[in-house]
């Protein structure tokens, strides 16, 4: 049961005979941080708001280091309060002991929310839409790879062995039998998702070897971001139970397509739930075109939220099923912003830029923020792209992390919406991660430069 009030949270824990509770906080990378408590201790601290973490938990890089150069984090590293959201309580299906998990917000002692939290950023953006009488509806599509276990990161990944006893060596896009190779994994995945009430829909084989895509049903952005956060953790644990890896890296395999997190999005009138993106006759509305225009204008500055790592930009290359510019078009998968054929009630735009490695809270929040700016400023989009967008040199996306970070630094309108301190900390973290990457010498460098230059 995933919707609990404060009053019946304890009753739910007792009903499910829960012995431990994992209190989860999604950090800047979307990694689950937090604390694990016995149920009795959890209830005691929950009622008196006694769960705490240091503020610096939001300043951690993907390697687990603190971005020490940041001026946003307080020198004294004060505690912030963990506030479990009762609506997110769920069972953890992969433990033998009855265990629950709950997602927490963070706040200071005076009850001010921690503005550095990605979950808070999404709430903040949703509040802007709510103030206008608008209700965003979103649906992520999340791609990932299965890979054979690899304990030495110096060696490339390999496709795992399926039930035929052979690794998948050829691409089998939409192949039914190719998916069935890993039936036991996906059966457990669906069972675990059902236990957690994760609203996953279609499973398909994607273009890469042992690459699959899972679609989420359309719904509330915050609920869906929570579900993507929990889903990634679920799939990794399911795969490990079957002695393979599941990875959401944007580009884990050489010579294979990258993994995306496409985000379908529309806006409804909050009162009558009418889709504001289409007229009664099925035409694109002014608000819809303005939303697309906002994405077009602000996607380059927003790129670090959609492609947050050096590896992310290995996916953003020509002719590899990933966009390289901000063109838009109808039923066109070469553009960054695709408008699928639909009824007026289902009119939407698909943001194809985010990678699977993006933090879902930030990817959804920033995609909405870009569209919001377009709607508020009544921007006009370019003409829809006819034919392949790969042939165009106009409206390019950043192709390297440092370029993207520089565009974000200059993106004052996004800073105004997301908060200057949050953006500053995010930039500090990404810069620290890039600096750490620069210290690593790759196998390619040793192979081709060691004895040749």
C-alpha cells in the first residue's frame, strides 16, 4: 500500500509485520542515501521528527566524495531533518526479513525545506504550474542494459548469458524471443514492481544487445519520479539475484546504442482536466507550441541535468538513436522533441534528450521548467523538422560536459526557477566529478599512446 497518512503509518507497518524500515533520500545523482532503523525506533523518531542527516549529503558526488570547494554548503555541516513521506511507504520485496522503504524529504529545524534537494526542486517547479491552474502529466520511458558481471572496471562489459547458453551478439530490436532469453529476471522484476505498486507498463527489447526499455504509465510527475528512483534500485537488485548486472549508464557498451529516459509530457487544466496542448478540433494550441519553444530555447543550458556525466555525451552522437539538436517534429525520432501521433486528449511532446543516467527528479523538473518558461513568455518554436534532424547543423546540443556546464552557468532564467544556490551546488558537484575523471588514465591511452608518442 503506497498511500499512507501519518495516523495509519504505524498500523501499516504492524499489519505487514515490518521489522526494519529503510529511510531513503535521493541525492544529486539519484543514489539512495539515508538510514535503516528497527520499526519501533523508526516510529519513535518519526513522531518527534528525530531522523537526521548532515546537510552535506546533498553535496556528494557520484563517487561518494563531498564537493569540498562548494561555497553553498555550510562550513559547520549542520544536520537536516528527514521527513518520511507516508505516501511513499512500500515493501522491499528482495529481503527475507519483512522490510519497508520510505522516501524522505529534508528540512531545517525551522521547517524550511532544504532547497538543495532534487525532490524539493521537482515540488518547487510543480508549484509554479499549480499557481497557473495547470497540471503536468508525464510518462517516462526508461532504457537499460543487462550485462555479465564485471568485477574489474578496466575490462569492457559483455552481454550476459541467456537461457540458450549464449550471449546476445546481434541487435534484436523489438525481438520477443530475445526478451524471453531473460524471462526469469523480468518475471521477478514485474513481481517486485507489483509488490511496490510501481506502475510499469510495456517491456520491449531495444536496439542494443541485451538492452530493454520499460514504459511507465502517464501520471503525476512527483509520483513517477519516486517510481523511477525505486525502479532503478529494484532492477539492479533483481539482476544481482540472477548473477548479472543491470546498468542505467548512458553508454555502457562500445558500438551499441546508448540508453535514454524519454519523457512524454502534457499539461492539463487543473479544474476540468482538459489537455491544454490540443484544441477541440485536434490542432496544436498556442500553449503547446510555446511549451515546445521553451524546451528548444533552454535545453542547451539544461543539458547537465539530462546528461550529467562524461559518459553521457558518448550517447549524444549522430545516427545512434539519440538527438544531437533541439529540432522538433511530428512522428520523427531523429529530433530532440518528438510529437507522437495522438488524439487531442493525449497530445504531448516527448523529450528525447535525457539519458537513463539522469536523476529522474531533476530530469522531470527541468524539462517542465523549460516548457513553463516557454508558456509564460509565449515563445514561438522553429518550424517542425521534415526529414532527418541529423542532417542539420542548427540548434545543436552541447556535446561535452564542460560545454554543457558553461551553458548552465549562463542560464539565468533556469537559475531563477531552480534556485541560484541549488544550481551553484550542482555545478560544483559536476565540476568535482569531471576533475576526478581527468585523473584517470584510460586503457585506450595506454594502448595507443604509451609506446607510440
